[in-house]
C-alpha cells in the first residue's frame, strides 16, 4: 500500500527507521510495546544518563509493537508449545533419558560409556540406530559406532596400498612435537608408517612424530581417490545424518549461496606415540570444529623397530588412563585393535579450559597475549597431569575414549577434543 496509508507500520525500511524513534518516548518503559526499549549506557546526553535507543532494538521493538496489542501481555508458554509440537521430547535429566531409552529401544544394541556421557552403538547394521542417535544428539553428546570397517574394502586403506598409489605426491607433513611443517614426498611418510627405522630423526636423534595433515581433503579427495571416496561414503554410519545426501543432514539442505565450511572428507594419517620417548604429546592438539564431525578409524598400523612399545606395553599404557569399565573390557578382547586415544570435553566447558590453559602458560613463563586463544591456536595437548589439575581446580572432567579399528566417533560442533 502507499506510504500514506501505512504510516504507522512504515511501508519501507526507510519509513521504519524514521518513524520508530518518534514512536518510542525516550527513557520511558511504557511505550506501548511488549518489551521495553534497550538503551546504550555510553556517554550520557541527558540527566537520565541514557543516550538514544539502540537502532536495532528500536526496529525489534517496533516490529513487536505491531504484532502484540499494547494492552495485552504476550502469553507464551514455551514448555507447553514444545510438547504440542514435538512428541516424545527427551527429559533434560541425564539419567532419565537412559532409563527411557532402555524401554523404547530394546531392539538396538547399545551401551553408555564415559559416565553415561557417550552413546556406544554396537551394531552398525541396525537400521533403527538413527532413532536412538537422534535422542542423544538432541542432548549434544558424542556417539561411538563400532564395526564400520566390516563394510569397507580393507585393502584400499592399507598404508602400503596408499603409498603405492600416491607415493609420488607432495604434501605438507607436520612434526607434531615442534609444529614444524615441511612439504615432502608422501612416500617418505608412508615408508616409515610401520617401519620405525625409516622414519625421520630430529636433532637429538629421536624419532620424529609425523602427521600427514588433511591430505587429501574435500574435492581433492574425490578427484584423487574416487574408489576410496565411494568406499567411505557407502560405509558411513547413520547415513540419514552423516551422508552428504542424508535426509537429516542439515548441510544437504542449505541453499547454494551459503558459504559452507570444508565438510571433507579428509584423510588424517599420523604415526603413533608408541615409538617416541615423550608420551605426553598428541598428533592432534586440543581444538574445536565448527561443524559436526564423524571420524572413522579405517586402518591401524603396527610399528616395528627399536624403541617401539610392544602390544602389551601399549595396552598397559592405555590402561593407565581414566577408562570406562566397558573400554577396559574391549582392551582385553583380542579381536579388537586399539588405534587412537581421544580426550573429549563439552562445549560448555570451553571458557574454563581456555582460562586454565592461559593460567598454565603464565606458570610456565610463556607470554600470554590478549588476543591469544589457546584452543583456536591448537597450541596445547593436555597431558595426564594437566587433566587432573583441570578437574581439581575447575571441576572439568575429561571424557576418555579409545578408538578401535572400525570405530566411528561422531562429535557435535563445539565439542573440544584432542587425539
């Protein structure tokens, strides 16, 4: 309609901006709107010590004014609306969801690990897994799905197979101890993957702990490794959520003009710490991903050579961790092959962890700049001693998960983790 017929609402954004401030009485909390305008508390321009209302708040207030009559308070019952819209909403209490699930999902093989913080789906073939996953995902909890390697072509993922097919490629290789990156022939990395004698040595003669960082990734993965790409996609857990075309995968529904994060897939390959003297370092430092992540352990190499811990030595080292009883039981199962140790934290603990790491940095005499973020910079691997202090001083408990061959770990965006 013409502006003259719609002066109260404003027919254009320009009208809205020019009419809103006039409609709100400066300093008044009775401007005939559902929510009082918010004022800036900057330099005072009047006796009340308030400046003109924030422009965005004005716009919101004007919109609300036109939607809700001034003589009637808004009646919104979030709880009852949620119940009417979404059936079977899980209760907030952590124990309630477990008790409820045991009755409703009796046809699914699952367990709770890490003090009931992580859901373990034990049968990857069960087509109903996604229903229980959904309940857990609403709570923002990590999920473990085991046995994914049984669906894959194992020969494609052997170290020698990848080296044979792509050994002539160049890629960035990270030295995990000192964070030095070098562009090197991929074959050198794979030659030392299971033969410690062929690994690079650092200045003091120690064996380097190397990582082939995100090589290849995204479109490069699909172009370079089409057979492996297809093998991975057909083997993804919970395809309703994890497949690029999954009906419950939000990314598959985003319009094309959205700038998306790199959703992969990415191949992450690293030497284990079993051949290093320092077991307090990791191949992936503490960090946060901006999107949900599924990480599948497709291959575990058994390193041979001087100084390497034996299998029993590796198991003993893992048993020293603060492990769930079910994970300890898996360690004793000869058919299971452990390959990676994860420490996971809830996103709500990020600020506490950030503060703790800055405190430790100062204790160690390191410079802590105002703009420095130890999590964003991925500059820390939180060792066992520090994990204990984090719990004692900040009440933040570590969720420790061992990833066995074929395990898929699914993490919600914002969850902190190191490997």
